[in-house]
């Protein structure tokens, strides 16, 4: 052991000597650039600005303790964070030794390409060919200087080895291993050297070039986000509902304390006799399906000659503390009946997106049980899950301790939508958290005007009881697919009773509702089901207008039992799946009628409430 320790000590000393030789010139150059008296005065002014801004923010919090939004209250997150860190794998003594030895070999390999150390003779003639690559370090400045090459290569090496420890740990159930994988990924993403100003060459260079003004702008962004309690992804001031987003003309024709019902104005002389009623996710704003004229699914469907209705769910407040799943199912049934009565039709087509699709399956089951199945001509599901056995990374948030933590975050009977936004951001931490920390807080870059990111940050509060019920009964215990286990409005739910013709869309790269999970709906309905696999993910896979000519989709009319079988025999089609869907919809009920009377909301004698997009989508 002593000999081994001596060897490791000598290796460490050798590496330290190389590091000193490596970093000294770089630090000297940086010091020289900022040591002139005028520069020193400027940097002192930057430091004073940063300190003043921070002290002003602290004074605001002292004057109004309620201004410190609960999203940033560390105690609210302590239980969840501590449970994650406790799961992190720790290397044993032998593993630590092996890691150090392998790490030293990596240092020699990397530094050798820059002419340092015992492998200096292996210096690269062109750009260094580093052993590990990652898009977070794609900027050439991570390779231009050996110090930063060494920093990010060491990080990638350690992240790789920690991930391997998770795979090799013994005594874990599949669920525990998956949760540990997620935890390890989240922690290692946070620990990236790109997220630390003094370790990031791009940030250091920007700081020197702008003489620290990027740090001042970044502090402005950070404090603005802390005041509103949410990480910003875009310039929110660039968008206004009804003006440049959610602009498809229509009227709010009905409302309850839980939702508004929007009817869109037809643009064709004739429309399908059977109208379409869309249920968007109640965890998001409905206008994801009406972002702008070019991306709007709603506008496109209206142009295809369909009478379109949209439910706009109300963002929860304390008055909704007792709202549960039954209320959302009853609301869907009510909306179906309102549309039927308004247009004097026997049935409607329905769409359920994501969690609203999950609710729609219970609605269909309840209607079949009560003999009302004929009220729904067809059902379409966008990235919706009913069987949560393979529900993806969100399963890592539904153990007892985490459910208790979430419950504690809802003291007034509703869950602040900012917590849900933070959760979904964590599923793609590099893209949706750390990328913006670097760009907007460190580099001081301005926010882009991007409608999809604006929608992503336009959060919706959730009724706490229903949210807990959803996570516990569906995600954790997977009761929806067990016939007779769950009840709604006094009736047992059995998805096998649903015979409604169904179109199911899944996203090939969906990380929220994985295609493998969405596919399982095909095993639980007893009616005809058409499954379509679309390119891209949970949002872009759905919001993909034909004119964009992006992505692709796959169909397979053969009788298959698994998603792998579907893929093996699938036919690939370029572009959007929307035309395929509208053709399927027309096949279910091809009859058309004139687009007059109540088909045109707000016409003569038609009492409506207000213009689309309505008040509920604007409430915060």
C-alpha cells in the first residue's frame, strides 16, 4: 500500500508541475490585459455595479418578505435535492485508485498533444484530436488552450465513469437503477465546467472583451428571473395573446369555473357536419396548437373545412383546491354535449393532447358504460399515455418522499406552475437550464423572440389534489389500465370497453411521453386504432405544419403487437402527418353542411361571451 501511495503521490506531483507550467502563461496574459490603471478603475466600477444590484435586490426582499417567491426558497427544495445526492454513487478505495491512475493517463494524453509532459513528442500538428467530444464544448476555444482542453476532458471522463458505476452497482431494482441514472445525469450536467465562469473560456473571453459588461447584463437577467421566480428562455415582451400568438379568429361561446370553450370562425363555405373538439393539456396553455399563422394546427384544420372547438382550461387558484380528476372528466363530457347542442349534431370528433388525452380515455370509458358512446364519432390522441409502465424520466419524481415534497409546495390547494416548468426543464437540463444560464447569466446575451419557448414558459397552476392523484394513481401505481380499479363519477373505468375509432400519434424522440409508452394504448382499446409515429418529440412532433416540410412520419397497416414490429414493417413518409390525419378524419364522417348559422360564432342572434383567445388563457 505504501509503495502504491508513493507512486500515486509522485504522479500527482508531476501533474502539478505540468499544470503550473500550463496555466502560468495564460494567467499572466489575462493579468496583463487588465492591470492598467484605467482598466483597474473600470473593473472596480463593474464590481460596484454588481454589488449595488445585489444589495438592492436583497433590500427588496427585506422590505417585502413575500416577494421571495417560493420557487427560490431553498427549504422547499431541500428534501428533494438531499434525496438525490444521497443516491449518488461513491467510488470505493480501489475504484478511486483506478480512477486516479486512468485520469493521470488522460492528462498525459491530452497535454502531450500540446507539447507538455512525458508524451510531448505526440504533439498534434493540426487541431488536437481529443479523446472525448460533447457539443457543450464544441466551441474551438475549449481546444485552443491546453488548460481548457484538460478541464473539459477531465470532466467528461469523470462523468463517464460515474455513469458506469451506476450501471455496475449491485442490489438495485430496475426502478432504483433508472432513478439513479436520472439523478446522476442531472448532477453531472450541473457540474459541467461550462457552467462556471472561471472555467469557461468563452465566458472569460467575453468578459475581457466587454470589460465585464456581460456580467452586469447577466446579473440583470438573473435578478429579473429571481423576482419572477422562473428561468427565462425568451423575450416575453415580444408576444401578446390575440395579437401575434393565438390569433385564429373565433369566439368564446361557453364557460364554467374550470374552462372556456372557444369556437373558431370557418373560412370555407362548407364544413364537415361532425365538428372537432380539442382538449389541450391542462398543465399548459392551449395556444401551443395556435402559435402563429404558419404553425397553427387550429388554423390549418379550419382551412380544411372543419368546425373547430377548443377547450381553454383555467389556471388553478385557491378556489380550485377541491378539484379532482372527476371534475376534468365531467368537464370533457359537458363540453361534448355543449358542442352537440350548439350545432344540433349527434356526435363530435375529439382530440386529447398529452395529459388531456389520458383524461379523454377515462371520459370515453365512462360514456361507453353509460350508453353515450355514440356522442363521440372518433378520438385522436397526441402523445398521450394510458399505461405508465414505461413512462420515461417523469417516473423518477413519483416516490413517496417526492410526492410528499410536492404536496408541501401546495399550501393553498394548488401547485404553482413554475414548479412543473422546473421539473420539465430538468428532463432536458443541458438544453433548457444550463444553456440559458451560460448564455443569459454569464455571457449576458439578450433573449431571443421565440414563440415556442414563450409558450413553454407561460406556466399554468394545477389543482393540488388532482395533481397528487394523477402522479400517485397513474404514474406511480399505473391503475388506469387495471379494469375496475379506478372510478370516475361513481363508475368503474375499463379501457377495454372503448370501441371508438382512434388515431394515435407518438413522437419518435419524445422524452415526456416516450413512443414505447404511447404505443401501449393500442393494447387497451377494443375498437379500431391507427398508430402513427412522427419524427421529433413531444412538441415539434405535433406542431409540424405541412408547409414546413420538416421531419417525417411512419405508418404500418399490418397487424403488429409491439412498437419494434411496427417500426420494422413501417413505411416512411416525408413531412407532416397532418394530411394523413385529416384524411382519416374525413373517412370517419365525410358528410358536409353549409358553414352558416351557429357554425359562424357571433353571428346574428348568437350570444357569445368574448373574442378568442378569451380571458382564461391570459389569467396568471
